[in-house]
């Protein structure tokens, strides 16, 4: 009886024919991949793939206990398809070699951000920002420099303020480039929309002029502008700045919308609005913004526009009795003085908003 049991146990240990077939095909697969590696001029990606496959097959044995219970029908089917896989890999190798040759030429012809900014066309610059650089394990220094420029532009366009100092350093490097192409710099009137408190607006030197916008009237003032940051977003169109002046990004109490107007010079600007539109998601669609970048924070003279509608809203919100009769005009004027000072109130009296308030409070 013991001999019979021993016989059964030995028989159970003996590999099944399909397992032996898998082992045979495994050895054939190793040989096939090694033969494929002998092909001349294989791309590095293809060589690495073949070596990984050899390592996978050499690191396993289908007769081991680890594969007990495995579905060998599936395994054998996959192993039989190895020659077809190798054929496909060798066809794909043609494209891999083209990519490697392209990368090699790219690396052997270094260039700087100043080279890009002096190109007649912005294509190479926009390609850098939108598509990046070839995927390499170790960038040479000139490519690292370009990658840092790409990162700085992306962070700026995504409104990430955490590394503003680093971004500004890169921008300063860019505007220092000599012979920048027309698309790489811009000059002309630029506008920046912000919100300001009444205590700041009171200090403006109002000229008495009133600018009529599409939807609002604006009191005109003279002043200077100095940013906390070494670079700021401006726009080459009034509409974008006006939209920002309504947003109260700083979450001020009782904000007044203000638009600054500057004569932007080429030596302090980075890129034209048309180029920024191509690389920024905010430049797309019906509500697109048109941005120009000013690099610098020196004190500069500006024309200032103060939203008369916001002054009107504040006076309306005081909640006073609106049956003041002949006192209505002085009441509205005095409230305006409290908000924007005497010269601001004098300018406000010329607006439609002032006349509407006087009528409402009469």
C-alpha cells in the first residue's frame, strides 16, 4: 500500500505536458529576444525593452511551485505570440530611431532664451511653453535653463503667486535680452484694473475730467503707481482692466473700482498680448483676457480712473431718508466728499450718477 501511495505522490510531482510546453516556449522566447537584440542600430528604447523581457523570462520557471494552479493555456498562448510581438516591436523601432535622431540633433544645437526671443516668429518660444522639451533623463545646463523659463511662465499664467520672486528673476533675465523681436516686447498705453479703499482714493489728484466708458463713468485723476511685486499683469485693452476693477480680488470692505493707465515701454515689457493669448488659457474663448507683462516696480506716473458707479452705490447704501428736497444736492455732494475728497466730489458732480442721486434724494 505504501508503495502505491509513493507512486501517486511522485506522479503528482511530475510536471504536466502543458507545463513542459510552457517551459520550452519560455526558453524559445529568451532566444528570440536575444536574437532580436542583434539587429544593428536598434533604438535605446527598443534595446531596453528587449532586455527587460529577457530578464522577465529568465527570472521565472514555470515548473516551480510558484506557478502551481496557473492557467497554462493562457500562458502558452501568450508565449506562442512572442514572435509576433517582436515583429511589432521592430516595426515600432523605426519611429523610436527617428525620435532619437531628432533628440540627438536637438541636443547638439543648444540655444538660449535670448535666441528664442530674437526669432522673427514666436513659434519656437510658444512651442517651449506649450510642449516643453524632449524627455531626457539628464538635461544639459542650457536645457535646464529653458525648463526653468517654461516653469516660470506656466506659474505666472496659472496665477500661482508662491514663487513670484523666482518668476520675476526669470522675467528680468528675459527682458535683458538684446535684439528682442517685436512680438517679444510691447509698447503703448496699458491698463490695470484693481480695487481700492476710499482712504486711498481720497488722496488722488482729480483733474475734474470724466471719462465715459461703455457702461460706466470714470473720474479722472493723476498720480503715481508702484507695485509690491517686480512684475505685474496689465492689458492692452480697456475692457480687460475694467473687468478686473469689478472683482475685488483683495476682498476689501466697500471697494471702489480703479483703473490705472500707463505708457508702457518696450524695455520694461515682456511679450505682446497676442503671444500671451496663445500660451494662456485665459486668452481663449469669448471672455478672453488680453495681458501684457510689465517687469519692474519703480514709481511711474499714471492716469487714474475711478468708477463713479461705485461711489453712487455707496451713497445709496447709507440708507438715509430720500426726501431731502433742496438739501439733496448738498447731501449727495458731502457724502461724495467723505468718500473721495473735495476734488473727487467736484468731479463727481459732473456725472450722470450724481444727477441721478440728487433726483433720488430730492
